[in-house]
């Protein structure tokens, strides 16, 4: 039965791919701040971007916002300049996290407490929500203990989820239904950048999450990178990114990660594809 369903999905995807030749509007970009990336710059507003999702403002006890009492990063971001950018008219502020995923999961109580402190001294931007940067996937067997802790954080609140174990969209959604507070939204990481799945499969995940959680609680993060020969990652090319984004038409989309992986030349090509699609006559 799984093979039949997969074949049907592939067939639908191929048909959709023939029609979905344009690039949908992009709602936001993600910025993962660290000591080497404190000044995000880009032209993502040409794609429709008005929202910036900041991965975190404190990571490994280094603060990139003032007022936390923690040691500052090497350079404080120019939050006033960022707030003036057209692609950051609204900001979802990431709270406290760690680079190491296992360490973050082992210390969620401390990260929640630190996040509450951050929320009392937020950066000077127009805040559209908050993001708790401890990511959820099926390998985290006791993720449910995060549920009551999230209720201690400011609203509206978002977390992110991915499926590294490939348990499938129904199983992933069911686990969230069982413990995630209903007021918390979900960013679904598509897994395309790490070659975990094809875009049409990622769209199926997003469809299931919408059905189980509600449309207002689901956003899609499109991974705008690809593995680099010899290790690490490189920016996805326009030719790689265009069909990926076209597959997600109708969903609120966020690009990961804007400053590192979506340079101006790629934006220009994507914007041209958007314009070409908008000028195409409808039937």
C-alpha cells in the first residue's frame, strides 16, 4: 500500500511540476546569528519577504541582544538598522539555544528560563512572535516534556520540526497533536537541502500538518542549501531552488538561511521567475 500511495504522490507531483513553473511569494527569511554572522544584508524583499525569523538571540551563553547579563558575542548586531530593512518589517525573535542539539535537549529547562529573561529585554524591532530554538524530531523520545515548558514563554510562539527518522507525516503530526500546546505554531523544515526527501514529499508533510494542526499553525522552511563536495554546504542554485519553491505554492514560506545561502544574484533570478509567472495568461 505504501508503494501505491508513493507512486500516486509522485504522479501528482509530476503533473503539478508541469503547471507550477513560477515562484510563489516568500513570506520570510531565517537568519542564524553567530560571531561570524552579525550583519545580515540582502534584497529578499524583492521576493515578497517582510518577515525575519531570527534563529536565536542567545546561543551557548553568548548574547546578541543587550540586557541579558550574559557575555556578549564578538559584535552586537545593529538591530536599529535591521529593523529598518524592508525584509524585517516584522521579526520573529529567537530565544535561547545551543549549537549542539543534544545539549539543547538535555537543558531545555535552563533554556526556557533564560528565554524568559530574553523576552523581558527584546531587541528594538517590530516583534511578530517568538521562536524557541530547540528543534523537534522523532528521535527525541521525551520531547513531550517540552509541552508544559512552552506555556511559560511569550505568545505567539513557534517551534520547528523535522523528520530525520522518516517516520512519515501522519506519525510526525500525531506526536505533535499529543503534546504540543494548541497555541504553539510549527515551522516544518522540508529536508530538501540535505537530500532527506523530494519537494513533493515535503509538501505532503505540510499538507498533513495543516490537516492535523490547522493552517494558521504551519509554516514551511525551504532549505536553500545543498551538500558541498568535500563536506559542508553551498547555496542552492536558481535551477535547484525554483522547482522546490514552486512545489510549496500556497504555503507561507521561509528561506533557510537567507544571509548565507540566498545571495542577491539568486534573488534577482527568482524575482524574474515570479514576474514571468504573474504575467502568464490564465485559462
